[in-house]
C-alpha cells in the first residue's frame, strides 16, 4: 500500500517537473535565453533589486520557476563573439521607402561626439519624481491604485521582451518607438532575412517593425504559458532591465496629428478622419479614399482632433488609439519599476547611455534623429486657435503624464 502511494506521488512529481521543463523549453522566440545576460548598473533606491538578488521576496511558485530557469540556462550567459562582430556591420545610411520617413528625413549630425549630460544624475531625478508621485496619495489618476495583477493581458501589449539580453522595453508611439523596436529586433534576433538575423536596425523595413508577430510581448504570455504567465512576467520584471522613452505630452499629440492626419494614411482616414469630419466639421458624403479627400481639400483640422480627444463619446466607443493614449495607460509606470526613463528631448544622449549600460553599444548604435522632429517651441502656434477651456480640459486629460515624467505644466497655454 505504501509502495503504491509512493509510486503515485513519484508520478505526480515527475509530471509536474516535465510540465515545467516544457514551459521552459517550448518557446520559439528565445525563452531558452531566459537567464539575464545584462549587468545593469542603476542608481540604488529603496526596494531596488539587482540581477540575481531578492529571490526571497518571490512567492513559492515564482521562486521555484526562477531557480529552475536560472540553474538550467546559465550556459547561455553571453552572446557569441562571432555574432557580436557581425552586428556592428551593415549599411550606414537608411533605405528610406516610407512616405513618413521621406517627409521627415534623417539627421546624421546628431551622431557626432558631444558633451554628454550627467546621465546618472538625470536618471536618479527622473526615477525619484516618478516614484514620489506614484506614492503620493493626494495625486490621483485612473488605474493608479491597481496592482500589476489587476492589469488585463491586453493592456500589456506594449511591453516587448528580449530574452537574449534580459531587456524589457515599453514602447510609446511617437517617441522614437520605430527605431527602438528595430533595436529590440536586432538584439533579440526575432526577425530573419534569408535565414540570417538583421544586424543593422535601419535595414529592417518599417512594415516589419510594426508587425505584432515580430515581437514577444507580455500579452502573448498567456497563450504560451497559461496559468504560469503572470509568475514568469514577475520574474522577468525583477530580473530584466526595463526601460521606456517619453515625451512632452502636448508635443506628442502634435506629432501624432502630423503623421496620421497631415499625411495620406488610408487606415487612419477611414477609422478616425471620416468620423471626425462628420462630427466636428459637419461634412457629409465624404470620399471613401484618403487621396480623394486630400484632393478635394478635406482634411481633419487640429481643432477637430482636439474635440475628438475631449469628446466623452470617444472613450465609450473604444480606448484611445495608442498614438494618443496616455503613457501611464500604455506602460503602467506605477505598477512597473522602470530602471531607465529616457526622453525624446534628450534622445541621442539617453540612447547612447542606455546602450552602454546594457553592454550592447559594441553591437549596434541607435539610429539617427529626424531633421524636422516636432519641437516644443511649436506648441504656442498649434494651440493658438484652440479655445482656452479646451486646452485646460486637455491638460487634465494628460496631467498624469506631465507630472509623472517631470514635464512642466504649460502655464502659457492654460491662462488667458
């Protein structure tokens, strides 16, 4: 009888072990490289956990999975030297085939040596500001108080994971996200050309960059790992280097408007421009194609766009499109402890410093800035014809992004 019980117990234990092994190895996007390769030196703060530390804080299941994964995958602790040498090769100039990139153009002058900012102090200040306001009970905004477990899977689709180097990037549209996605593709080797991973970010066609199947994101974990998905997310959030890039919220809105409504974009015309023109400009019988509409001079105005954002019906129909959705809704900065906060305003310095910290600066360099990037100095002109009451409502809508990421309140736009 005792032997039978022992046999049954052994079968159960072996089954559990095999399931866990399948979870570890049954991943075709590089989870076999789960072990953290990156030694990220970040300013220490209360509760900060360096790679390899803090396992005692994990729940039992998390701890078991973490130790199993770490012990079995340490042999993958570095990128092969041959690969490293290949990654620095490639063309030095972009192949520009996209209309938006033709309009903007690239500015290679930003790649020249310059006096770098005191990056370490900048990071300390940015992280301190974020954590203070996340902890400040008097400063509230939607979703602030929920836990990571409360975030639905579909809201985790902006967290891109690179298991080869132990990096998690939360992308924010209109904040250099195309080029950061390119960098993540090169690092994770998630996209091949004729069987060979891309080595130069700018060689990757734009249409592949924004294809959701190209990236491993947190919202895909449920399909891969089932009920263990949240445990694995938490382990990676503790072990991996997490970063995002942000931008002045109002300037980001101007940039979104320029790229989606001033250029001929068929998808955005049908999904957003037609409803805006009908609701706020009283147009009827609109052309079905964007080229016909532009030919007839029918374009969404910036005023139409602001009305759309402020209209209560907009959010009732569907959540904001990612190009104008608030950063706190995309990246959950009060639920995820980011190791690095970059800003578009200091993109070149921040990007170079981050790649150095990630120890991948010898593998690639960050692509150049655009020559005619939307500037903060444009705000006054763009908002000049927007009524004061609308500007004040718009600020309230994006206030959390201003405050959490240390952008000054645009007082000149919010007063007569």
